[in-house]
C-alpha cells in the first residue's frame, strides 16, 4: 500500500517532498574571504602551497557572512563557505553578484538584500546522518547605507494591499509635464499599485532625501519594474512645488 511507503522515514529521507523555503533577509556583509586551497582527504581543505602543490589541485575557497538584525534587535549571521567550482557558487551566488555589477572586492561593508535558494542538491550531515538540502546565497539588491536598506525592508515586509500609516501621495499638479512611464507590467496590476504605495513609505523613511530616494528606487527590484526618477508619481513627491 502507498500509505506504508509514505510513512516510511527511509523512503521520505531519500525522496524529500518538502521544498526548501526561500527566505529573504536584509543585512550587512561582514566577511568576504576568498583564498587558495587544496582539498585533502582527512583535513577537508588546506592552504595552497605553490612550492609543493600542482596548479591543477588549486581551488578557491570563498567564505561570505551577512549579519542580519532580528525584530528584537539581536543579530545572527548567514554564512556560506563554498568553492569556486561548486554549483552554489557558479549557478547561484556568482550570477547574482554579476547582475548587480558588484564584485567580492567591494562587497564587504555593503548593506544588502539576500535570500537562501535551494540548489536542488542534497548532502548528508556527518554528525546526524540527516539528508539535507543544499542552498546558496543569492544577492537581490545592494544599498548605499543603512537607512536605504531599512526603508527597502519596510516596504518588502509590508503586506501587499496595505498602505501602512503612511500619508497619501501628493496630488499631481496639472501644469507639470507628463513624464514617460518607466518600464512596467500592466498599469492596473496589483503589484504596480503596491509599488506606488511603497513610494511614499520610502520617501518618508529616507527623510525626504532625493538622492537616497532615487537610489532606493533603483535598487528595489519590485519598485524599479514600475517606476523610475522620471515617473510622474516620483516627481510628485520630490519636486518642491
């Protein structure tokens, strides 16, 4: 009977049905540490020694850490310790950094939006013997400073359809020229409506700072799909008259 198979932990361990949940985080990149290494049985990896090791043995170990602040103010880190030829690096983390046009030399000290994404691979925990899903850090956005990141996080975590307690956006002034619309999905889409509500929240959260506001729009994927600095809705907030 199929019921017996479903309730068999051996079968479910070998055929996990629950996908790894992708969660989004906002935090500060605190560690960026690439170094040359050699994989050696019994010691995992050790530093590469050009005087005794062959170049064909050399790999690049890459450690990343992102410090994330919890709602209660405590912090924890998201860590990724991988190799340059691994699937998580080549197929997930590296492409996300290239899309944001940022490299490892300039990543440390930056405020980011990041998520853990399943790679589709599994591994066995050596201590517990548990079969676990592999995941990779995927960078979604990079922010100029803490204020911009917090403003983006506030927008991200606000339930869609909720305008929070933000003041309504200013009414358009008829005498202003109508700006060309930003590249966007359907004008009547629910996402666009939420993105428009988010503009006012960002504007207030960043203290009406025009430069930070423009940067936050450009680094927020959801808002940037519908608005840019020339959009009429953005100009209504930033123009002093």
